[in-house]
C-alpha cells in the first residue's frame, strides 16, 4: 500500500506537521485580528464623537443614532482633561457582560480573550477601553455587541484554516517530490542493483556504480560496491580453487596408482642380495609411502563433507586405550615416549566412535611425533571428564611446543605442524568435532609442551542419535 511506503508516510507526516504549525500560528493571528477589529470600533467611535463636538454637542437624535450605527457601538465615552464625558449614547439591551482593556495588554491576555469570545456562543454586551488616536484625549471606551465580533473572527479563522490546508497540501506535495527525487529513487536503484547482482554475483558488470548526489546514500552505495567487488572476487577465487581442487584430485588419484605400482617393485627390491640396494630400499619405500599417504589424504579432504556422526553411547576409556596401543606399536620398542591415560573406566560418552577415534589418533600421533622430532624423552597424557553441559577430552605432551606462526593457522588445511606432514590432520579433526556440535581448541603451546582440548556437548541440538 501507498501508506506503507516511505513516500506515503513522509507525505502524511509532512501534512500533519504543517497543519500543526499553522494551528500554532492560527491562535495568535485570530487574537491579532480581534484586537484590530476592536481598535477599529474605538476609532470609529472617536470619529463619531468628534462630529458631535464640532457642532457644540448640538446634533439631531436621528443623526446621532446613525453615527452610532455606522461605528457599530451603543455609546462612546471620551475622557479629556480628567473629565469622563458620555459623548454619544443609545439604549443598551442588557448589562455589560465583560470589559476588555486594550491599553498595554500582554499577548497572552489577548489570546485568552480571543478564545473566550470564540467559544462563547451567545450574544452579549461588552465594553472596550483604549487610547484615542492622535492623542485626542486620555481614554476612550465603547460598548458593543459581541456577536458581530464573533462572526468576523469565525470567518477570518475559516479563511486561515483553508489557506493553511492549501499551504499544507502544496508543501507536502513539493516535499513528496523532493523525497522521491533525493531518497526514494536512489534507494530503489540500490535495491534493483542488489537484486540484479544476486542473480549473477560472478558478473562484475552488475556491481553498482555510486551516483547518488546525497552524501549518506553515496556512502552506502560505495560500501555496497566494495562489498560486491570483494564478493565477486571471492566467488571467482572459489571457482578457480574448486577447479584446481578437481585437477589436484585427478592428479593425486593417478599418481597414487603409479606410486602403488612403484611401491610393489620397491618391496621386491628389499629381497635383493646387493648391499647397495638393501641400503637404498628402506629409504625408497619410506619416500614412496609418504607420497602415497599425501595422495590419499588429499583425495580424502577433497571429497564431499564428512557424513553426520552416528551417535552411540560407549565407554571412552576403551577407545582411548586402543588409540594409545596403536601409537605404542608405531613408536616401536625402546621408544622415548611414555603414554599416560587419566580416564575413569566407567566414563561413558555419546559420540561417533569411528570419527572420535580418528580425532584422538591424530592428536596423539602429533604429540608422539613432536616428542620424537625433538630427540628427547617425553610424555603424552590423555585425560577426560564431564561437566553439566559437556564432555571434555584433553591431549597434552611435553614436546617443544608449536612455532608462533603455526598457531595462527593451526586448523587450516595444508598448514603442516611438522616437516613432511600434509597439514590436513588437524583441519579434519576440527571438522569432525564441529560435526558433533563441539569444538577443538589449543589450550597452550610453549617450551613445556602443547595441550589440546575437545569439548562435546551433551545436548543433541540438531544431531539425531542413532543406535
């Protein structure tokens, strides 16, 4: 509807405010009109009295009645030389109901008396006192009917109201056109630009060009232009990265097949009797294994998002023991890494066992490898517990800690913590924990070691538990 639009509401408000301003002007103007009306009656009465004085107060009664009728008064009293003299007189139909003194009357008194005359519907006799013009005496007063005054005031007020309405309509219309030109049209242009851009955000030609002459609207257009430009650039970069990711996935797939074949040949080389081949074969197998692992990690990360977790309730201690046992085997005999588990046997947790195993295996493996890379003895400690709102699992080590530059991009893909790593382990672990509605965070990392914390909420939220 038109009334719900910015233009319609502005038009209505403008009309109301202009009418309010006219009303505030109306009352003083009516009071001013009443004062001028009464002063004119005093002046007419003075002129009529001068006509009588010019004839030495000898005047025909019919002429006296005509002078009073033309002046619109019943009688005229003139005070000259401290003598109060009834100059002209005629019968008064009723007693005087009110007296108004116009000599130095303040504005609020004039307004009060004007409103009193307007709201009083009955005709009455009033006395008006003022100063004679041209200093023709000390005082002049007349008695008159109030009904002619009230009629004139109502007629004048009606003209003022009609004029105010016309002024309000014209002013509102002009302001309506101004608002349409300065605000509504630019806003509609911005809306059209946003709608057009939303249809094809990759098309740089649809980015808005700031043109509004209004400073605030131009700043809004410039901000929108900057946002659209950044978004267009980000979408193009995302498309290029998607294409690059597809290409890398295809290359990794083919390269993995090639490396798998090479790994088979390298395994056979271990049985060679040539001492040089025997020394080179383990290094070759290790290099090929790392390359195959990198290809498989890249392919796994490039797949679709991880499936939703299949939540079951299970004892956490058993899962942690399995992860620790696997890492002990990977460390081998004579390893300098000790594993400490501080989890009570009856602690049950609700999570996806397979996904949580991957998360813990990654964290424990990183901790073990960090200690081994430092070439010193150390300890990997896994603890767990629960609060009112969540379960928590802590994985810490006594390794050398992480570099400062690594902490800033710790959970970003392809940001390896150790040399030779893929940089995908922590990114995938953080994604799996987020899939549970929880979070994986780095508590500390300094010269005394590194500590990670997993929080898993007890509330299911949008996750559906499955058996």
